C-alpha cells in the first residue's frame, strides 16, 4: 500500500504499477492510445477524478520527456508548427484548469470529467473498432484520406493567417494548429490526456504533415502543454499528486518497453480491435455510472 | 522428532492464527513452546489455549497500558496515542482498555474533530443523467465517529439517554435540523468509508491483572486510510440500570509525517513552487527512464 498525500487515501502500489504498466503497454504497442484509459481506471480505484486527471497530466510530462528529447536531437520536430500549437495549448490548458475550478465550485467537476470521457472514449473506441475491422477485412486505410480533402481542405485553405512551415513543407492557416492546440490543451486539463489520439490523425490527414515530424511535433506540444497544465492544476486546484504520477510512470515505462517489443511481433489490427473493445468497455462502465441509480445519493465533494 | 510434531502442528497453527499471537514472541521461548506447547495443544484443545495466548500477547506488548498504579481507578487508556500518516499508511488500529467499577457496562466512543461537511446531492436530470443537483450541508459533524460496546446499546439505556450522552447517530444530526432527511444516506456513506461505526460486540472483557474489583474490557478501533489528520477524542461511558455516565477520556493525535507531510505542506502552501517541482521531477524521471531503456534498446538491435 502507498499513501497518496494529495488524494488523501492509500492505494495498493502493485495495482498502480500494474495500471501504469497496462497503459504503457498499450501506448508502446500502438504509439498512441492508452493514455486516455489512465484517468478512468484511476477513478475506478477510488482516486478523485480531479486528482486523477491532474496527476495524469504530470505523468505525461514524464512519459513524453524522453521521447521529446530524442526527437529534438533527431531534428524531427517542426518547431514552428509546434510553437503555434503550443500557444493554443497553453491557452487551452489554462482555460481548462479554470473551467475545472468553476465546475468544482458548482460540484459538477466529476460529472463533467465523466461525461467528456464517455463522449471521447465512445468516439475513439468506435472509430478504432471500425477502422481495424475494415483493415482486417483487407480494405486497408484508403477511404479516410480520400474522403476528407474535398470539404475540409477547401475550408482549411480559405482561412486567413496562412503561414509557411518549411520543415513540414506545407503552407496552411495558423488558425488550424492554434485551434487544435487549444482543444488538446482543454482536454489535457479536463481529462488528463495528452491528446495524441486526436492530434496525430488531424496532423496527418488534415494538415498533411510528413509522417516523420508528426510524432515528434505532437510529443513536443503535448509535453509542454502538460507542463503548463501541471503547474496550473497545482496552483489553482491543488490536485497534482506527484507520488501518484511517479508510481504510474514506473509502471508505464516498463509497460511501454514490453509493448514496443510485443507490437513488433503481433498483428497490429487484431490487437487494435481488442484495444477498441477495451476502450468501449471502459466507456460503457462510465456511461452506466451516469445512467444507473447510484448506490449513494450523497457523495463527498472530493478535494478539500 | 518430526513425526511427533506433525499431527499437532495444524491445530496449533490454527489456534495461533485465531488469536493472532505474534509467533516471534513464542519463538523466544524456544524449546518450551516448540515441543511442550503443541503437545499441550493436542491434549487440551483450542478452548484452553485462547486465554493462555491472550496473556502471552499481553506479556509481549507491555506498551498496552498496564501501569499498575492506574489500575485501581476507572479510566480509559489507548494505544498508540500517536498515529503518523507516512507513505506506507494504510489505516491504523487503536487498542483501548477500559476499566470500570463492577456492575457497569462499558461503552467507548471515538470522535474526530467537528467540521462543516458539504455533500453533493445527486438527482436525475434531463430524464436520464444522474448529476449533482445541489448540496446538503451538515454543520459541525465529527469526521470520525465510532462507538464500541459489549452489548447492543439499546439494551443499556433508552434512546433519550443515549442521545443526551451523544451515543447515537441521531445525536449527530438532530431531527429538527434542515438536513435531517439525509441522515440515513450520510450514515451509509460514512459507514462504507469506514469512518462511522457502531459495534455492539466491539468490547470484550479482558483478564484483569488487578487485585481489586475493577472490570477491564478491551477493543480495537480501526481507522481507515482516509482518516484525516487531527485530534481524536476517546471517551469511556459506564452504564448501569438504564443510566450512563462518563468515566474518563483519552486523546489520539493523527498527523502526517515524513514525505507525506513534506509533499502536502509544499502543495498546499507553495502551490506554484510545488507545480514546478512536480514538473522538474517528472522531466528528470522521464529522461532517466528513457536513458536507461534506450541504452538497452540500442544494445538489442
């Protein structure tokens, strides 16, 4: 058992490391995905939603630090693009933290976090499920990139503030990465997720960034956004539990190493369906929490 | 030797486990317990061992209040008097020892500091969603409230008497107060968290070391891991003929210590600095982990 000073309760340390391990394993195997399972699973262990989300952001700083450093050295980060996103990310993160504070004062923070999760997990889970299902049937990933450009790209090209991004070799309105960064920042604050699962597809399909800079740039943006979120959550909401973050990190780093190795050997699409099912299962559990009559009609407010 | 011990060993082990005798203490006695005790076990069976091992436990833990000078007067002692919440804190047990004049039934109450408790009230909104619909406020409610007795409280005195002494949930949230309707839900929530309890069989009479007419009973209060730091107050009541009165009290201090205390102080008093430190630690830990595994990964290629 380990006593978490901010959560104010004790949790089995093996459980936490195992949880970090599972999430790290999934992240290692799929590159992205898994991080968004952490907060809901922590909530199921009895850690208040606000503490879970904030500490998770802290953990993401740690988890992305080494990857970010490696990409920086390999020069696979589009710093210009990353900076525009980061401006949005900082703004979004700060907004999100204030939003949580207001919701907390209203007593709706847990409800909001759960609701946002149900929507996000539902979307991501079913997207992954159908994508890998069609991939398994042998149709591959063709449809997505062919369908999108027509409407989205025309809209994207019509936007003002067009900027040149030499490293990605694209010209695009700065508004898109800015808004994307803002969205990810808000999600990082509310859900404690890096947002890679939203950012990476948009960077590839909408911004048409070259693959080799996508991961580095998103890591760069995620890490600095989460730095901001961590500091803000600690300052305004007192919900960052650094011990929790470190224990999760240990688990996730080990899990990620195993995941990377396993991912090389296993057939990704089959595993991906399993992941999708897992995501949908967690989503269902959270949805039931909102729909079924709770066992207690009163609840502690959480925090102080 | 081995065949002789075999048949009796399970019996002894069961007996030890049942009364939680610290085996370490018995090992001290070495040969005596290893051979004589199991043999004795086989002959006498479990019922005889129970009181025996209880005294063995008492002897092993002189810390359990046994000051001979105080044995003569009624009163309450608790062990330990200080509970520290460190990184390995997972709850604590408080052993109480109550001494009452003959003929009195003991009741011990554990109470944490009173606080204003605000709970979220859930209700169905928009037809399907359960969300917070408002607040229920309890003014001046102890954060911990546990009662132990030897027999059900209702057998000791009437509800009025118990309520006047503060020995019932009803006395915490009086019927007239605006949040009285939520008393049942509150109690259920607090009981599930392990913070509230009323245990009619919590106290049992213990072997009195005394030469006088005091009756000694002992019991164990369990503090859950989410016990907030603060001063806990324990009070001993004695009941006779439907009337009860106080016979003494004791204090227990619950405090954060070590790393838990440091982190908590930093987080609550220097929040911004704490945030920066959390980030720095995370970056350092992340880079370190990456460095360790990258070294290995490259080696594997």
